[in-house]
C-alpha cells in the first residue's frame, strides 16, 4: 500500500510545488530510532577526528549542492537568494566549527582526583570523570531558517560532534530543501564509511509524527525551535515520559530594547531607522526581532516616534513563510489593534502583508501583560514611560527573553547600571548600542534565556557550548589504566585539557 504524501507550497503564490514527500508516522520513528540505537555505541566511540571528518565532509557536500539547495529553498520560503546563500554559508561554517570543537577536547570536561591511599580515617580513591554522548537524539527543523536551524543546523552539527546519532523531523514548509540536504548527509556518511543510520530525516505534516519522536523510549534528548504553543506541548510530553528527557526548546521572545534619554537626544533619528530595519529584517520572522521598545517621554522621543512612523508607512509588503503564519499574523494584528489603549500605525502595500507599529503608554502596558507575547512577523510595539523610574519598574515584570538591548551613551551609564542586573535576570544575551537581530556563531554566544525564551535556560542553541546539550558526565573510580577511556588515561594520549586536583593542566597543541 502506498504511503500518503504531501507537497510543499510556494508562500508567494500559495500554489503547490513539484515533488511529493512521504507522510511518515510512528512506525517510521520506531525504525529510525531502533536503527540509530544499533549503531549508537559504535558512533559514540568514534574518534573526535573521525567525527570532525564527517562534519567537514557534510559541509563539502552541501557546498557542492549549493545551487540546488538555494533554488529549492527560495521556492519553499520566498526568502531572497542572497539571504539563503548567506544562510547556507552560515550552515557550512557551523559544521566546520563543530568539526574543530570535536577535536579540541575541552567539551569532555576531563577532571582527575589524585588518590590518597593512606588518608585517615578513610582512603581517598582515584576518581576520573568525563562527558559521554547521550545516545540517539531528535531535532526539529525551524520554519524561519530552512538551513541554519533545520536539517543541517546547529543542533544537528553539535549533536554529531558530541557523538550522538540524529533523527531530524523536517519542517513541513520546506520538505524539498530538507530532502536535498539529507542526501548530502547520506553522501558524506558513505564517503566517511559510517553507517547511514547515524542520520535520519523524517518528513510529514502531522503533529503525531513529532509527538511519536519525542515519546519514543530510545530518544535521549530533543532540540526544538518554534512556537511557544507547539514547543510547550512537546516539552510536556518529554517530561511526562516514563524516562523524562532533556527538551531544549527555543520558543518565543519579546527581546526588549531600552533607549536611555541622553542616547535618545544624541541619536534618536538614526535609532528610529535602525529599529525599523531590525524589526523588519527577514519580514520580522527572526527569533531575535526587537518586539518591544521602551522609551522615556521627551521632545527627542516625539521626534524618534515621528521618524519611525514615516519609516513604517514607507515599507513594502512582506511575503511570510507560510499561509498559516500569514493568517496568524493578520488575526493577531487585528485583535491587538482593536484595543482602545493602543495606537496602530501600518504601511499600505499593494501586495503582501503590512508592517505594523503599536504605540502605547506604560500604564496600558501594565494593564495588558499579554502584549509581551510574540507576534511573528513585521511588527513591534513602543512603550512610552513617564520617567526612568517608570521604565525601571516595568523592566522588573518582563518575561524571559533571548535578548535584551540597552541603548545608552556615557551620560546614561548611571541609569544603565541600574537596568543591567534586571536584564541579566531575564535575558540570555545583553546587547549594548546595537540591535539583537543577527546571532554570531562563536565560543561565547548564548542563544537561550529564561522561559519562555527557552525551556533550558542554562544552555545555548548557538555557539560551541551547544555541544554540552548532548552529553552527560560519567565518573570512574579506581579503574586500572588499561580499562579507562583514552580521555582519562594517565598518559593523556588525546592531549586534552585536564583539571587535576582542582588545577587546570593545559596541554599545548601543534
């Protein structure tokens, strides 16, 4: 019997695209998970150099298919060619960065405690610990980044670097893109002489597919980027399993911006233009879009708002990623705009959805905590505060966010010092005199934050520290050297950095 299939839809025309993709279900999840488990131990024990070779080879294969990947992603996302080429470059750079990380060893957190056999009243044993891969993990592709946060995205790259087989639930908005990318993984695994079940792509439009993946007993952790509603439902499933597992969900964020008074006086006009550029980047479909801006009433603030209104009204129409996202955006704009305590300014494009700006007072913001909820698309809200104390008080009641941005000059530093501790409590990344859109893939990056920005605020989904999502520590007590993993042997054959009796021993690498 032939499986049911589905087609991708061109968001610009809302017409079906060529290519049919299987509606996979729980039996496919079970087969993929079982196959991943069979090779899980083998893959965990591959050398860091072997995993690095795999990641670099995947990057090479993606580059070889660049033209086809970008062309298909354009059709499925309506994102411009330049944006998708940049995103593919970011994707391959992430893979190569984690190839580097795999060979560096710091992520293994090697710690040794020297034994003291004659210690009284009890001998101190020889203790050695390091991190090991969790086992098969699941990754959910994101709608707004068909490459960098999807099939070959950061979650997949970091999990493979850690030694975990990966099962990806492709986003149904771009199945053709995911399919081409998955073929690159298959080629790379063959070239590196590794089992194909190290990586599996599952496709389908049903919620049941994702639910079956999260609930499968073989899956040991999940990486998710998406909506609060969908992510929270899957998080609850992950925690209600007989064996609860880590669910690394990046959900929603308002990403508040605070503009302090002296900065406003000095640069209000340019800040207004930068703000509109940031909030409309990618048609407002970035998870780091500035969703709310807090300002203090003044003549400079009035000029700032006037410039924003002009910029908003000049905006062209936007094509959103899917018909569902478009309908949700329009309904949320209508619902919020119907409130008498908020003012709506919007563009009037000939085609596509309009860019929207809401303006309100600090008291109305207090009375409507639901306004903190993210609206996915080209809109934002400006809250006018009576004074700095009013702004500071509002900052104490913000939900967790991926970012918080502080716009200040030197004359504002005393005020900034009062805001910073509050922002540290509610955001994973604090931006100074910049805008939050754009996330550097690096060693120090934190892309996470308190709920609802993420379900695991101690982790990051971007940057090299993301590898720690897929690891757990194991301690070995009094094992003979011959039985220890290479990372813990006395001779340190892998030349990893170790902490011995609390002191870091750094080994030089050529």
